[in-house]
């Protein structure tokens, strides 16, 4: 029987490369407080919210909860490459948890691997070339422009700035050099720039008994000042004084029912193929050829009340506390253990 929940988030006292200045700020603490209020008010459970990682592993081992709500989407001590380590530790000691297992996190963290698998499954994807981090920081000579450059492995739009859309070999060379300085040795992807609308599709649940596919979200770039590339850059997630933060909004996507079902079908297949669990988010964008193409798979997406998943739940009439409860219930049902 599941009664004791431990909600685990990133470490508020540790450096975090996905945040402005590498540290938590008021806006981050506000979303955390909203989540904590909703979780602790959840009926039928004893809930503790933990936002410090010092001594965490020993404590979990000594006094394990019935279920860890794994909202630690920043990694152990906010090290992005150690996001999977939290889930792996819980598995080693038999502590149930919500969300994706380590293997799914590893796979989805590699953007090129996601693209290759999706393409093999018949899901439309943008064309792409890799620039290895141990070779020359030079764009391919036959590259078509405009193009989008981003790290192959990174979270929170780290390495995707307002200058990530390049229009010439010179701009590509400059941005690759910037990435080398920011993330030494990291592989970079040069990808087809998709100029159309950007969409998100979120799911809650599991393949058995069934996934709830939330209504699609569209990113509204219409208020961005002229000359700024319409992308969700690092500035949009970490710089409150940037127009990318202030002038981008989310709205319900107005798409034909047949197109939504095509996207939803792809999402269901990808969810199963990548071994995802309980909830996830998939990002798409329309290309110049009119086709909607997969950009990324997010196995442990943002849980905040101002995040995409919460917006999509709202489009379906699901309030934020109810969305969080759906995630917990999905994990409990998957585990086959009743709540108290």
C-alpha cells in the first residue's frame, strides 16, 4: 500500500547550469512552492518535498518512502548527465518512483539517437548533420541555410541561444566556436531549421491500460520583436529581462483533427519504443514543406505550473493539482499497489 510520498526536485542550493547565472531564483522558487502546495494538499498521502541532495542517498536507503515522485529533472546535485543516476539509485534499492527509467533517460538525452529511431519508425524528422566535438568546428560545405545548431546532449535549452539559427557558413562557424567554449568537447548538431509553428504534445499514463494524450499546445511567437528567431532559446527559460521570456506565450493549437491524431499516434508509438513511463512530452515543428516533424522527446518534462505540460492539461480542463495527481496515480496503477 502506498501512503508515504517523497517528492524530489533539483537541489536549490547547488549550482544549476540550466538556470540564469547558474543558480535558483525567485521565479524558480515560486513554481516549486506552487507544486509543493498542491502535492502536500493531495488527499490520502503523507507528502514530504525534498529540495536538497546532501545526505539524500543515505536517507532514502535508511527510511525509504512508499513512492518517490521523481521531479528531479536537473540531475543529482543539478548535474544534467546525472539525471538518470537518481532513478538508477532508486531501482538499485527497490524504491518505487514516478517517471522514466534510466535507460529511457539515456536514450532520449541523445538527440541524434532520438531522431534516428523516430525516422526508422516512420515519424517525420528534420534532416541533420553532426559536428563531432573532437574535430574541427566547421560546418559541412554542402549545408543548406538557414539551419539550427544545438548540442547533441543538453537539457533546458543550454547551448540554444537567440543566435542558434544561422544563415551562412560564417554564422555557423561562429556559433560552433561559441558552443565549443560553452561545452568543451560536446558534439553539435546542425539541423534543418523548421520555420513553421512549434507544437507540444503531452501524455499522462502508460500503454497499459492506456495513455491520456493531452490537447496540443502551440508556442506563440507572434509578439517577438522583428529580427529575433522564433525559437524557445535559453533566454526564454532563464532570462526574465529578455523578450524571449516576456513576449512568448503558449496557446491551444488549432489543428485539423486528422493531423492531431497522426501526431498522437506517433506519440503513442514513441512512448512505448523509448520505454517511457507515467508522463512525457513530445515537441514538434512544421517544416517549410508543410510537414510536422519531431524535434525532441522529453522523458522527464517540466512539472511546473507554468510549464507546457500544465498548460496542455489546462486545455483539457485538468487543474494543476489534478494533473500532479494523475501522474502519481499512473505510477501507482503501473506498480499494481493500491494507494492508502
